């Protein structure tokens, strides 16, 4: 069993929407062989809660407008640390960068085939590490300036 054309279409649109809102480390897995409840997972992250919410809103709006679909379930809204959008064919996880590292969903699904994503989405790989490094450098500089 492999992901359907419909799930690939949804994944591509969701990945592009996430990339447009500057999500980090966007990746998608074909989980159809190991799960009967969905075909594919899309993972994306952001360094703050506001951006997580913005990414989720953009994905929902884009899939609704372009593909005429709405999630059957949306979880994690209040905290905006990990929001799950369940479209039946696909499940989208948008996580705060700290949750992404802590829960490491990639480790769970690493044996599943990766799905091809739009170039903008692929270009987000490694962005979380870059952001964390810059943040550490800024924090160090700020701390050094206080002495």
C-alpha cells in the first residue's frame, strides 16, 4: 500500500503553506504500510507559539480554499505548542521547536518512505538548528553586554 494521489496532493499543498509561513524542517512520511488510519504524516516546526499558530492557520486556509477540505479534528490549539490537523488521508503535526526535539517523531517514522515535497518545503531542512544557533549567539552576546 502506498499513499494515494489525494494524500500526496494534500501533503504538497500543506507543505507549501507551511513553507510560506517560514516553518522549519518540513518533512513528510508515507505511513500507509504501518497505519490503517491515515496515508501520510507531515511534520513542521517553528520557534515560537505565534508562528506555530500562523502555520496551522495557513495550512487550514490553503487546503480549504484550494482543495475544498477541512480537518475532521484539530487538537492542541490553546497552547500552540503542538497542533495536530487530521484530514483522514493525512495528519499534519506542527510543533514548537522544543517539542519537535523532545518528541522526535522522525525517529518513530524513519523506516517509512519520505514523500517528495515542493522545493520551498525541502529548503526548510536544518532551519531549526540554524535558528537555535543564532539564538544562542544572541543570548551570549546579550549576557556579555550586561557585565
